[in-house]
C-alpha cells in the first residue's frame, strides 16, 4: 500500500512524505467516509471489505461516524454488491448480526454528491470532514483516478478536513504481525545484537511459496510476473527490516531512512545468481497469452555492500503452483569453529520466522541427546503464536494499514525515495534484455 493526502482546508497537494498526524490543524475525529474504488473486483471482495468489517467489529469504525461507499464500473445495485461480499465476511461467534449492520454502512451513489450529503446529514463540524479513498484497482489507472478524485471529490465546502488516497501498491506485508515483530526482535533483545552481522550469519533466505497458480488472474499477473508481484515489493520490504541499522527512534521518517540506506547498498545482481521459471500449465489458463514467457518462479541472490553485511548472500525465492504454501525468513548461522562434537552433519543453527500460515518463530540449535552417551541432536526452541497466544486473533495486514491511514500513521508506508530506489535500481539490475537461466 501507499498513501497520498490532500489537506482540504489548505487546498494543497501533499506528497506521501507528509501526513496529517504531523499537522495539529488536521483532525483525526469526525465524519469519516471510506470510498472503495473497484468495489466489485477480486481484491475488494477478498481483502478490502473483510478488513473494513473486522475493524468495524472490533470497534475501530463506529457506525455513527463512518459511511462506506462502493464505487465501480460494474452496474450493480447496493443489494447486489452486499450479496457479493457477504460470504467473505467472517462473523465469528456473534452470528450474522455484525455482518448485517456492517453491510448497511455501504452506498453506491454518485460519489461526491453522496459523500457531501452524508457529511451534511451528520452535522459535520468545520474541519472534521475525513475522506479515505481506497484504490482496489490496477496500477495503470492510478494517475487518472487520483486526478479525478482531486478535481471532483475533495471537499469543496467550508467543512475542511482531509482527503487521503490509499493505493494497493507494494507493501501490505509490512502490516503482517511477524513482520511487525522484526524491529522488536532485533533491537529489544540483547542476545541478537552481537550476532546479527557477517561475522556470525552465513546467509539469509526470504521465501514465498504458494501451492496454487493464478486461477484466472492472468490479465493482471502476466503484466508483472513473480518478480514485480512478490519479490520487488513484499520480499524486498522484509529484507530491509532484516538488514537495516537501528533507527534513532520509532518515528516513521527515521525507520524509512534506514530502509532506504539498505536499498541503496544493494549491488547489481549477477546473471548467474538468478533463476526464473514458469509452472507447467500456466499458458493453459484462458487469461494468459499462448506465447507468454512471464516467470511464475524466481530465485535470486542480493548482496548488500556495507560493513554489517559484506559477503552475506540474501537469497530471495518466490513461486506459484509449488508443493506448499508459506512465507518465512530463515537466518542461517555459520558453523561452529573447532567443532568437537562433529555437529556439522546435523545442520546449522538457524533462526526461522514463519510469516504465514500458522505464525511462529523458532531457533534450531544443538542439544545433548538424553542418555548415557555423549551424542548430539538438533532440536528447536519454538514459539507458536496459536499455542502461546491462545484465543488472540492476529489482525490481517490490510486491517492494520487501513487503520494506520485513518489515524495518520505512515510508518508502514513506502516513501518516495524508497520507492524510487526499489523500482529504479532494482529493475535496472533485472533489465528485460538480459538472458536468465530458466
């Protein structure tokens, strides 16, 4: 996701480096209109509306303050839209009561007029109009849609307030619980501090696997492929958090400063350290061109040229239609020098963070086998979230990032210079005219 914002009372366009939380004149309470553009699409149905519903159910969206508008090219009625998304809303133990109340928050009307009528009906006070546009749309239409919102859907009355646009762009992974935990793990635990460097770590693997293919989404996926769809955004964001130096504070700008430094330190990728592939049957999907060479699998080695990570390979792997589904970070430590127990054959020490499914983190280490013999075996110190935090619901990444946008917190959104480095330098290394092993 990315976020841009207009402060309506100033009539100025703000880049995503600035945010309302840093301006005391912009309220974070009052009438809130959430507009989902692309409301009839797959992303809105499976991710956006369920995230909004969960925020509503947990009390973050009060029905007396918020109104949700669905906007799409498809000509469907309010009831038809509600029927489309109802099956994706999980009601938990409270039955269908919450679902029914939530679905009444939606409207599908002429957009600006409908929003203004809603704000007027709520007796919105001056300076308290809040409009959040969520673009569940293809990236190719972002500029045109953003321009239309700026010209026609920012608040032109005397109410003032803010207008924010949320774009599903690159980093909803930053909202995942275990990714959020990376900063705490690295910088709040003493025993990690002296180990997290090239002297002790042999390699870092960041892996994304899915056991299903594109399933009719070829119209989108074939334009981007696995590198742009997964590696350049999600996995590269995780790499930044694994490799970054400690920020001077938890302020969004300080965290993003350190992430940019990591990206700027990545050296050009070598031809021999990239492998691409395409799963059998990909071209059989009716939404995929018969002659498509778009990769559905990629593995590559990134190297960071700085004092902490010189010589440590960061291995990024991503693929669809594989034999399992998971996303995880594996930090493999170097072999113990002068190993008197001959442990090398049993495996290295390894710290694993499983992002999904079944969130967990565990450390592989050597222990003595119980008994009279001095024999060793590899075991695990395991923190499984389902077992340790029994009954605690882990929020979806979309819930966290939408709530961050409403609150005015940009910590988990990508800044302009970070995006430029990630898109520009990274893609220059993966120029399309280069020949890769497939």
